[in-house]
C-alpha cells in the first residue's frame, strides 16, 4: 500500500528509509547529507562496502542501526568514485533496477514499512512524473505500508497512519 505523505522523512516511524545515492557518494547534498549527519556509521560502512564490492548502479545496500531502523542506499546514480568523485545524474533505468532490488530486499528482510522521498528527483535530477509510476510498479504490491514523502516539511512528523 503506497501512501503519499508530507513531513520530515527523518521523523518517520517506518522500519526502513530508502533513498538514492551513487556508489562512493560523498553524501553531502539533500537527504543523503541529513542521513550522513544523523548516522555517520552508515556512511562509513557504505563506503567500506563500496570499496569491497564496487557496486553497479541499480543495486541496493542496507544498513541497520542499533534502534532497529534500516537505511537502504539505492544506487540510482553513476559516478562517485575517486577522491571527491561527483555523482552523475540518476537515470530511469538505474531507478527501475534499484526499486526491483528494494522489493526483493523488503520481502527477504520482512520489512514492516518503508519510507522514501521523491526518489532521484532532487540531486538525481529526474522528473517525478517518470519516477512515481516505477514506485507504484515495484512497491505497490508489497503488503506493507510504503510512505512516499511527496512534500518536505522540516521538523514535521508526517501522518503515516
């Protein structure tokens, strides 16, 4: 069940927050920056994983916090490698594959709920009218709440219920 909400995704009650990044992303913009600041261990672990696995765009990696929160880094952008590497814009193909990976992960890990932003439309540069149908296609049949944070309001908890 997909529900569009308004608020601050960092205040979500969802078990997992999914967001778009590049491999080795510096996480210095947008939601990635906020997650990096809130969970510095996630950023460090993500870079370690990228060094070991050299993931391709369209894949996903999950980090688990001690409080039970899961952060899923969806690799929706290319680039990011190299000292100070800058992520490339997202592509619909990468988002499509990353959402497939998120669906598999949500099923395998038995997520109870997922929150995600208007994926790949900020720093990623894609148009929401192209991304929204992919979210519906890949996550719409999950038997859990999927909260899409359609409008950001800093410090405001969304009405997810």
